[in-house]
């Protein structure tokens, strides 16, 4: 099976950029490694932050 990606080091940045490009009504990208709700915070709702960091 062939993997379709440009540069493995740029995978996360390109994936997040693609999500925002495909659904700008849902997502905003205030920072290259940050995705936020396009409409901003929702009153009475709790925000969730998730992520990962590892070394090879």
C-alpha cells in the first residue's frame, strides 16, 4: 500500500491546515498547531484541549 503524504515532518501541520480549508465554517486556525471553533467559545460549555508530544 502506498502512503500519500508529502513530508512526514510536516504531516500534522498539513492535516490541520486541510481540516480548516475543508470546513472553514466549523474550524479556525489561530496558530499553525491550534484548531479552534470558528464561531468562538460557547457560553456554558467547557473547552477541551488535547495533544501529544513524543520523541522518536
